[in-house]
């Protein structure tokens, strides 16, 4: 990295170095090309000059008086006391918040319900429950006729190659993403879902709900 | 206790099924559903189908569930990170004079993401394999592939349904 930020402009650190004269201007060619960076450098120099001017008693209208030595002697003990006070308040506040019935009652109820559910389910005898076969037998690939066999990779008429060739000429990035949404790889479905319109997502939600609420979706084949 | 009931209970507790049921109850199909919600539903669907396909015992299922979820999360996280870096590379390439240093950094990041993603996925698979017997391990690999295809078929079906609906609406006088 050459001290330029993401947009190609100079970083604040480099600008400060230039303003303070640690780095020479001619060592940063970007400066001669970029109005924004030159302006930023000029402003920074003006600010530094202004601050330096205020620090000088001759230029400054108001001198800040030094606190008395007693102030520094007591500062440390005051800070310690304030922190200790805050800690004590914080601990008391935590306990009060958790011991309020509005908070503790639902938690205790939920814990009791979970315990009862656990005990009841543990004592429920196992009964084989015949479930009708699923209409979507996922271990039978033959029942997915909507998926055509893949073209051999690298074939001259591979549609994927034509798609990539169109990118940048007749296809924009978003179009390409949409076309590529059908790519089947681990996690590829996430990409496909992102490209769906609101209405298509609603349709997909309905489809998923149908699948998940079918008894077969919860049962053994 | 029946494994199906464990599956249903765990999925409800983990929040995979509840949003869908709540919406179905309210008849709120017209409400917008985000991609993240759909991905969550897909995860729930995969988990249910995995139990059925691999014929997991109750004991196996209890151990399998968090490990499978970890694999799904790992994959999704890697994909998200990868997409983010790819987008920044794309933005860089759109500039007249792309900063070579930044391009190099981005490529390095991409490689790190891939390496880390592969290592995380490998660890997640090892965790899953510890729970499954050899036959189930083999079935799981086939299951994953078919699950992806099945989900893709559902996405395609959703698109087709929406397209048909639009066609019908246009044909109405």
C-alpha cells in the first residue's frame, strides 16, 4: 500500500506527515493529480497553523490558568471513589433488575415447563408410527424429471461459456447473476434465493411450508 | 421417544419452523419474506429430510443436529465472505486504473477465505461422520447433493408459479 485509501486518495496519516513536513510533497505524485487531496492538505495545514497560533501566548486572547497543586493531589483519590461508587450502584442495579417478579417469574415458569416437558417425553413409550411415504422421495433422483442432465464441461456449445461470453457485452452483472442462479453447488441455493423477486420468494415460502407441514416431511419412509 | 417428535420439538425450539407456521396461521402469505428467512426455512427442511433419509436413531439425531447446523452455517458464512470480497474486486475492476495493491490484497483475502472455509467444512464433516456409521456417511454425501437439487427444483417451481400467475393476470380482460 502506498498511503492511499480505498478511493485512491491519501490516507489521513500521510496527509499529516505531509502537513508537518515529515514527507516531501514531491514524494507523493498523487497530490499533483488530485484536487481533493491538495485541498485536504491545505485545510490541514491551516488548522495546524491555527492551533499553533492559539498555543502562543502572544496570539492567544485567553490563557487557561494552571490548576493548583492541591487539585492534582486529590484527583486520583476522587477518581477512585467515583469508580467504586459506580461499581456498587451497578451491582445493586443488576440484582434488583433480575429479582423483579416481571423478569424472574417468566424465566422460572419457562424453566419449570421445560423440565416437565423433558420428564414427560422421557417416559413416553416408543410406538412405531407408520407414516405415509413422502411425495418427494429425495433419495430417488429419478423422480426429479425437471432437472436435465448436465452438459459436458468445456463443450463448444456449453451454454455456460456463451453466458460468460455475453457478460460485459449484452449482459450486465445483475443479469449474469440471475442467469447463474441455477448453478447447483453447496450453498448455491442461497445465491439463487437472493435473486428471486418478492413474489417469487412468497411462492417459495408457500412451497416450503407445504413440504414441511406434510406428515411425510417428519416421518420415516 | 420417537425421533420425529424430537426433530419437530428441536426445530420449533431452534426457530426453523415457527415463523412458517405463524405466517400460515395468520394467512400472511402476502407478507414479504426475506432471503435470510427462506434460507432458515431451507435449513429446517434439510434437517428434517436428513433425519428421514439417514434413518438416524434418537441418540444419533441429538448429536447430528448441531453438527449439521454447524456445517450449514460454515458454508453460508464462507459464501457470504467470499461474495463480499468478490464484490469489492468487481468495484475495483470498474475503475479505469485499478489499484494493484488493493487487488493483490483482495485476492489474498479470497484465498484465505477459501482455505479457511475448506478447513472449517472439513472439520464439520468430521464431526458429522463421528455420529454416523459408514453407510450413513455415504448416504449423507448423496443426500446433500440431492437436497441441493431438490431445493433448486423448488426455486425453479416458485419462479414458474409466479410467471404463470403473471400470465394469467395479463390474459384477464
